[in-house]
């Protein structure tokens, strides 16, 4: 459904050139939820704006639902839906009025646009507020309208840019259900997010991006399994390099890295290896300050590929 090869985009910022997207390759299958996971500033929104024809790539090629992104942008726009960041409802209209207008903009007849609006209101459970002015809606209600506007013309692909940013947990969970429903009805969903839990729970496959490049690609389960075991984080009061050398020799330890005053270890079986780690530190006279054993997360995948935590990256614009 989406084929991307070597897409690049740079911007001039003062006297400098910033490479926002640096040669991304992607393939997205029909009927899957595909996610771009990465910190703010990684290039996710820039890539999305290129795929939705809002920005022209500097280099590379892409096809969306069989249409060429650069040579056939108008055809691409007819095949896709796009829901940008933020809330885009008009305060002076109702959800029903907005949905009918959106359908008409896609050249549906008035009768067809009205029928599609009714379907969307029912599908997104908006009947209780669809005929009130949008200025009376909650954030979650507005976001439901935004997504309904993106799919009222029945696109083959819908692009969602940070769809749940700013929503409370209940509204976020409800939108996850709606996104899954779109997938189950055959719509291909391409979304960006910087929420680890959202990517893990929602996406069939994800591409983790950093500084405009894909650093990992696969299903959430596959990416975590690729780390090759459990993760143990050990904090020590001193001699962290000595502790790394010591613990790296403990049976079952596959990898060891220093992060400040702590060690990050990849081990075969965390619950079995942890007592051996404690014993080795005790016998060497190295004071233990903390120890944590857990299964890998997507943040661990990001840390393994980039050397830093996704949770600790700064909040910057894409």
C-alpha cells in the first residue's frame, strides 16, 4: 500500500542546512497499522507531510495506494485521509455539518455526503453531541471528529499524526479502539507517535526513527525479542568499569554497557542470573545501590540502537 525508497528532506535554518529526513526506506502492507515511533524532532511529521503531498521530497520516490507521490499528487490525495496534529474542528459548526462539508469537498453528492456523515457519527459514537456546536466539545470528542473527517471519503490509507497527544487516558483508549476498527474494516493506518505504550499496544509493525533515519523496523514483539534476553540494570556506588568487567564474566551475561553510575546487562534468564550478579559484586567488595530486572521494552530497543533513552529525549519540533 505504501512503498518508500530513499526519501530525503532538508531545510535551511539561518545559515545552516538541517536534514530532517535522511534516506528513509519503508514498505507498508494493506490493512495494517504501521507506526513511526521516535522522539519529537526525529523527522516523523516531516516524513508524514511528504507522504501526504504537503511537502515535496528533495530526493527519493514513493507510491501511495498505487499512485506516484511526486508525479501524481492529486491522485494520491484522493486515495488518502490525513489527520494532522492538534484539533481542527470549527467552533461555529457541528460535527455533522463538518462531515457533510468534508464529503462535498471530495466531490461526493450531497445525499452521499450526508449518508457518509451518518455512518461516521455512528461508527465513532458521536450521536450524543454531533448536532452541538464544536466549541462545546471535550478534547476527546474533538479528536474523534478529526479522525472521522479523515476517513469520511473512505480512503485506502489514513495518516494520523500524533493522534492521541493531549488526551486523557480514557479518551486515548477509546481512540485506540477506533483505530483498530478502521484496520479491521480494511483501512491501512499509518500513524506517528512518541508514546512507547501506544506503539506497543496499537501497531502491527513499527519503524523506530531517530535523526531522520530508521534505526529499527519490525513488529513490537520482534524488536524486543531481537535484544536476546532479559535486561538487568545494576547501580553501583563506585568502580563502575570494574563492575562491568566483573559482571561481564558471569555466566548468562551476553552484553554489558555503562550508563553513568549504572550498568545495563542483557542476560539469558534474569531471575536466575540476578543472584549470581549480587554474589559477584559482594565478593569483590563493590557496593550495590540498585538492581532491576525486566523484560525488554521498546525504549530498551531505542536505547540499544541509539545509546540513549527515548523517554529522556528533548521535546523539539519535527
